[in-house]
C-alpha cells in the first residue's frame, strides 16, 4: 500500500489535484480519505457555539482517530470513517466503510502538520496557490456549500483562515516531497506525480 498525503491552504486546489490523480489511476486501486471527516463531534455544544469553532486549527481535528485508521488500513483492516456535517458541526451516527486499497490518499489542509501522520505517508504533497485566488474560492464555497454570507466569510478569513494558514499550513510545506504550484491547473506536476505513483505500484 502507498499512502499519499496531500495538503495545502483552503481553496488551493487540493480536491482538483486529488480528482485528477484518481482519474489517471485505476479507480479500483485508489481510496481517498478526507481529513475533514475527522473534525471532532461538537454535539455537546449549542449551535451558536459550534459555529464559532476555529476549524483551521489542528485541535479541531481528531488526528488520533485518523492515525489509528490509517494504521489499521495499512495492516489490511477495514475502518469506519466518520461523516461530518459543516451545517450542524456534528458527526452523523452513520459511518462510511473504507477498505484497504493499493493507494490511499489523505487530503486536508492540515494533514502535513502532524508528525505521527507524516510517518505513515510514503509521499507528501503540498498544493500551492496565490492567496487572492484561494480567498475567492473560499468565498464561493462557503456561500454555496456552507450557507455563510459574504461578510461572515470575509470575517472568518481574516480572523481564522489567514492566521492559521500562516501559523500552521504554510510552514508544513517544508515537509513536502513534492510541491504543486498553481493548484489543480498544473497538469505537468499532476502527470509527473501520477507517473511516480504508477511506478511505485509496479514495484509491488
């Protein structure tokens, strides 16, 4: 099994990179695990308090469970991935069964910040993108997918997204084996990364 970590700032194009890699490999051999599924369950808090949580801080994510699940998958065991709702800021009672695959991709803004998680990765990727482009994508996503207003989105960007990017996400770039500039538009980097994964698979 090859475990790939793909990190980068909010709106950097990580999802596009993952989609392109997955599309270019045999789909049956690849499984994607989203770091976002492991946000801590905040059901014990009132909704108003949940909406104030800093989701760009590593403490918001139950990395212990994610590490445990990756270890199990590497040992050939199935795991039950949580389902997290951004609208309610809670986990569902249901889970998603994940089977071990030849290629496991861990995708998330903070996945390279955790030493224990990095140890489980064979390839570490950082998707880079200019700040103004990331901001425009964050605004679109938060309004369309998460029901936030423009003012609320901009305030969150200034109060948490940008500071957390500078404190945690940007510094994690130094742990990357591969840096992909221009996000999902960098077809050359994506093709090289896909070819590298293919080569690694052929050795197994």
